[in-house]
């Protein structure tokens, strides 16, 4: 597959994964390995920050091809996010950050105002910022201007497995973005991931659909294939969809008469 | 507006009659919806829902797994004091119950902290009676920072306070507050709380509002099951939850369903709730709110708790001591109630793993 480059780092896999909701750390490790994912997000709030070497989850992610993407899940404001980012950079030794600010604990919907403010500040502080946001094309442009490395618009509420409910807006975002677009949240089945890739997303991030599957490792492998297939289809150029049959009684044939 | 305005629009007897009048058709309609209303909740806790328990349990398991994954959060209660100026007919710490009173000092607290840390806990729940002279806001202001240094998440189950007092404690490390209404039946509430500040029904009822206004991260709700008709009391809890979620939308919520346990000199439950009924209630809460945390303590037996890991519960305590100093300082002091599941934290964590679930000790960092 053609490689994806974000902030100078090259990824062979366009499937990013998460670490939450697995029944055990071992299953998590096996599923992530089966997915081929090279970028794995970790909620800082779940990590023993004072002693990351001993942390059960982090120790399972020590593979040379896996890069950690700490996320700020749990923060409610830009100020808290900046503080969390600095803790993450120190504890996990990476300046990459998935910026998540969802003050609403019910649907975990991202706060656009706080996210933009935090993104500006974090870019200044030298972070590689990947913000989780609503599928809002204008916000994406504003974040681009702020200097983020990619945007991560949602397909549906996080953990909902509902698929690309924001399809029309994702298409607008993809068509006008100058940074990679990673569809995050809501992808519940390999077919959803393939669809996101087919419309030109640069990558997808999948967590719940793998972690909560009957067989997480097998599902991770299924997602790997779907993402590859979707990307190939995008590169191959999908045929247009014809809504109507060709008219048997042409309306403008008289022009040729 | 506060919850009291909504509460006053509902009469206990009307709600009770409505619940008992629910039909299988109402239950089926509630089951078929993707979002459920307080009226649907009534159907799900009604006797008419009993034959649908298997279906409710499957839905509850699926919704819980999707939202929370295959995980179970663990916490330990730490009792700081059994001094109390309230008379509560069902409580071991009641003012009129003759027992040796004890409030942990700073050095004793450090010993308890060490003992609980050794067990692996990152989330703790601080518990006291209501005694403003000894365990008032000043005591908590001094105590919270001690806990905050050693634990990722500190919750409290103590007397209700004013908004400004909560605003004072939150920056010191207070993450969440559990405040159970005990019962929403106002007359019965007065009967069970004849003396002390707790006798003020309205002040207690509005405590979650004050907490929400103060910007707390999480609020725990619940009633003491056994005091009154549990179906009606649970409806009011659900109504309270519904109001709070809409009003204080940045706060998370948890619900507990403690069944009255025996203690020395205590009251027998007026209303019994069977295991089957408790499972029905747990599933009804999950179907009503996909995101609410549901917590089950060591009041329940080990055997029963094991079976509930996969049915909707998201949080458990384990190896609990319900007496001040119970972990290290004074293991023999009198407990608030007899715990039923006496297994250690390690044993409970092992049981959770055996079911293919991950015990989660830490799910919070204070990013400020």
C-alpha cells in the first residue's frame, strides 16, 4: 500500500487503533499486532504516569513498529489539555498527541472552542497535534491554519459503531484538506472502514469495534484487510454510480436532427 | 429551577399505581426503542417486565460492553469516622446506637492509606457520619490533599454540604460525591431520620444540584432498598438522573442499589427485594441510560456479584472494611454494616479476569 506520511513519519498501515475496552492486556496486544497498526492511542488517564515502565498496558505495546499516540481523554478544557499533553510528553517520551476535549461525558462529543484554543497552544509548544473533532469542515480549516499535523473528524458518536453518519461532511473535509484526514469514532464494521478509505480518507482509527468483538484478534485482521481494500479502491478510481438507466426516449435528440 | 420543582410535580401514589398498571405491551414498546424515557423505565421496573428478564439482560450486557468494554473498575471505601449526630433507623453509626466512636487522626490516615495502596487501589471512597465539629469541611480540607497525593481518584460519601463548601473541596482533589436520597417517599424519610441535619428532606434532595453547580466531575445517586417500594423509589432516582444529565451536562453519574443489610441493633427491611428483582433493576437502569456507571458493593454476596460482572455493572468495591481504621489502625472497631463478600481485592480481581474482563484500577488523572 502507498505509505502515509504524517509530520514526517511514514506509516505503512493506514489503520490506527486504540487500547480501551479490551478484556485483557494480552488480547489487546494480540489484536493490535493482528491489525498491523503502527499508531496506537493510549488514554493518559489509564496509565500509571509515575512509573510507565511498570504499567501493564504500556508494557504490552513495546514493539518496534508501534508508535504511541497519547490522548487527553478526561480533560474538559484547553488548559487541562495542555497540562495533560505535557505530562504525556514526559511520561511516554513522544510529542505526538491525540487532542481530545469532550466536556460532555454522555456522548463524548468534542468541544470545538476549547479544541481550537488548545491546538494553537500545543503547536506553539512543539507538539504534533492530531485533534479529535466533529465533522466540521470550517473547524478543520481553522485547525489546519493553527498548524495541526492531521485532523480526526468523527463518523458517528464515539463507541456507537454506527458507521459514517457524517458522510457528506467528511467528503467536504477530504476534498479541501491540506493535512491528512483520519476518520475517528463511529466505525463499527470493516465495511465502514473500507467506505471511509474509498471516499479518500487517509486513515481510520478503530477501537470499540475491535475490542468488543466476539473475537477481537480476528476482527482486527478483518479491519486490516478492509482498510487495504478501501485504499486500493480509492487509488484505482471508483466508477461513478448511475442513478438512472439510459433514457430510451431521449429528450434532446432533436438537436441532432 | 432545581430538581425539587420536578419532584413536586409527581405524587408518590400516582407513580406507584402507574408502575403497577404497566402491561406487557408497555414493556415490549420500551424494549423496542433505541432511546428510552422515564415512562419506559417505569415499564421496565414494573412486575409486567418480569417475564422479559432474559431479553433485558442480553440488551444490558451488550450496551454495557459497547460503552465500557470488557472492563470492571475497582475501588475501596475508607471509613474515616463513625461519629454521627443523626438518628437513622437503619444505620450502625446512628447517634442512638451505643458504640465506641472514632475519627482517624492524620497519622492514622497515613497508615490506612499505606494499607490500601498496598492492595493496589488507585480509586478510593472516603466515608464518614455527619458530625460537623469533628468531620466538617475543615477536616476534609486537611484530609483530601493527603489522599490526593496517593490515589488517582478520591470520592466522598459524607454529609451533604453547601455549594461553596464543595467549591472549596474540588480543587483539593475531590473527584466525586455520592449522596443517596435513601428514599424519595417524603413521609417515610422523616420517619427514618427523626433527628439531626439529615432530617431535612429538601436539603438532601437538592444536594446533587449544588454539586452540579459547583462543577463536580461525578455524582453518585441511589436509594436504600428496603425502606420503601423499590420500583417507585427507583423511578424517582431515574427521574433525578434524567434531570441532572440535562442540567449539569459536564458531570458524569453513577447509581448504586444498596439493599438494607443487618447491623448490630438494626432495623429489618420493610420491603424485601429478591435477587431476580435486583437484576431487573440493574438491567432497567442500563436500558434507560447507556452511559451511567452502575456500582455494586460488598453488601452483596460473592456468588451473586460474580454473576453480575457481565450484566451491566461497571464498578465494584472489594476487600472492603466498613469501620474506621479497618484496614490497619483498628480492625476490630464496629462496622457500619456487615459486608457479605469477604474476599480480598486480589481474589475479586482474579474472578473478574477469569470471566474475560479486565480489572481497571486507574481510570483518572487530575489534569490541573
